[in-house]
């Protein structure tokens, strides 16, 4: 169980009334709810808050799990002053005031990263929400980041963060409310409702109608106390877990590197004397012997110059105005799409067939981030910083070539990187790499199968790029 899963489990237990014992002497939540409603009605009469439209009744289908009989399901707006946000001009914020931006709050309920105070030199052009001490600040922008904290003082915040004020702290504990907003059922429902692709947000109307479990005030306090006791223990567990994960990852990484190294040296599987030797492949094809021989290989293998058996085709060098946002056109595969960037561009250009890749094509990213991949994402145009590899499949097996390129010691370790701001591998250096060529049957059957089966090596292939981020 990860630290995140442990934390989520504790919060979920709390929301289901299973974290602390029920006390039959506690005032039922139904009585507490009536008190909150009456207090809100008085605030409306006094003109301190606006009267809002009636909230829809809570149906059984909305209730995600069972709660104790003494608890009540309520809507967020029903028990808070949600929606009564006071917007002020940024120019009206006084010097010394606490101003909270999204970047000032850690994700996953990790507290405030920094405390920013207004100074003479600070200028806020946009409006801010004013909040009071003990308001629950909720980040509605990218809510999956779970930026939820209780305000330590009065202040102001970006309108992307909603200050949710409870009606009365003696009826709804702000810290309990914060744990509700961080609990798995709440987070999952919010994440399922967001709108917007680049800047996903939760709608305020949806958030206002979210349901939450309301226990008695005494039980709220007991839950908060219990969770607070667990949090340092979870932090200790996280340190141990992360340390063990690092050890495990390093071990697996070294094991996988060893497997690749053995494969490229002919030590992973037994040699079959009935296999046609690689020397015959050199006679049949235009493969050239390599004078460079980095390590020993079996007698039936041959060192060849990689470029004599593999052609490297560059993709299209696009101009910015040629990259479109309309997905009715052909997707343009950039290096970022192979690693971390999920946003795509498209092109309406009709290009030479060599500028497209299809499922099953072997490609290689050669600039900024590096590594091979067997493409399986449909027909796309590939960008200039990617090579498409064409090879003689009567001499070289695609999967064996993939594993050769996957081991950084075969490529980056033997090649000078170029470029001061964006590191890259040159095609010339790549073409001149020494490549250990086994008999074709040994490439396509024994080595490939053994690599796949040894030490769950599929994890490396699933990751796709084993050394993408290790080089500046």
C-alpha cells in the first residue's frame, strides 16, 4: 500500500464513521443540522448573506456509502456560507495583508508552501476573494491537485480558490470539513465533473450541491484528533516506503541492464550450432564489418556498422504556423508526446510516405530526450527530432534492434552528445555505431523471448524509454 493509499483509506474510514467509536450520548446530527439552518436564516434576515434557491433533496442514489444512523447526509452549501464570496479589487488590498495564490498551497493537503504579504511594491490587477480566519480554502482550478487548507488568519485569495466559511465553528468544525473535501469519495466525484482541457475546473454549482456526511460536533472533533495523530505516522511510513521503493527500483534497473548486457554479448541463451552464422548475412546483404568491437561476442556473431543495415529517416521540420489544433487532420508526433506532453498538434499537409509512421514502426527520439519505441498509436506524422528506422528484416530483427537501442550504454555511452542548450545525437554518429549481429533465428526467437520473460522485463518495454530523463 502506498502512503497515498494509506492516507486515503484513513480518510474514507473517517467519512464512513468507522475511524472512531460512536457515542450514544452525542447530540444527533439531525438536531445539529436544524440549528445550522436556523442560524443561516437569521443571517439572511440580518442581511449578512444572500438568500439562495432551495437545494434539491438528497436521493438514495446519491449516497455513496452507508453512514451511522446518528449522522446526516447534507449538501455543502446547506451547512456553509458557500456562494457568499466577497470579491474585492486587488488595488483595495491593504499593505501587510495575507494574499494566497494557488502556488502558495501544496498539493494533496500538504499545507501552505509560503506566506505572501502585500507590500508597497506589490500590485494586484485582478479581483480577489476576501476570507476570514478558519475559512476552508478550496482550489477549484485543477481540483485533482487537492489544494485544500484552513486559513490561519484573515486574508485574500485568488478567485481560483474558493473560501468556504462555515456558519458556526461550534456546529461544523473547519478541520473536519477540510478532511471531507480531501476524502476519496469527494475527490473522485469532483474529478469526474471538471470541465476544460488545459485548465480543468470544478463548477461552483456542482461543488455547492456535493453531499457530505455530517456527524455530531463532538464526533467531528474526535475524528479530527484521530486523523491528526495518524498524519505523522503516515509521513514516517512514506519515508520508509520511498526509501524501499528507491532500493527496489535501483535493483530492478541494474538487473535489467545486466539482462540487456548479457543479451548483446550472446550470454543470455545457449548458442545453436544449427543456426546460420551472421557471416552469411553479410554475404547476402550490404552489411559492413565494423572495425570497432566494444566487447566479445560468440563466433557465430559479427560486428557490423549499424548504418549499413539500418536507415534513419528524419521527420518533418514544422514551422509554428503549420501546426494546427484541429483534430480532424493527421496528428503530429513530437518528442514530448513520447514522454510527458499529452497535448497534440495536427497537420493538413500531404507529405512523402517516409514522413509518416504506422503501428509497428520502430522509431527513435534523438533530441533533448532519447530512446526507442515500437509505435502503436495509429498513423501519425513524425517531427524532425524523431527518426523512423528502416532495416533489412532478412538480417536484423526489429525487437532485437529495439533492445540494443534501449540500453543507453550501446548508444549514448558510445556517442558524443552535441548542442549546448538542447542535447542531441547526430545521425552520423548513430549510423557509425558498432552493432553486434547474431544469427537471425537467435535474434528473433531465443533472445527476444528470453528478455521478455526474464525479470518481468515487460516493465521496461511498457515504460518505453528506459533512459529518457537521465541526460540534460
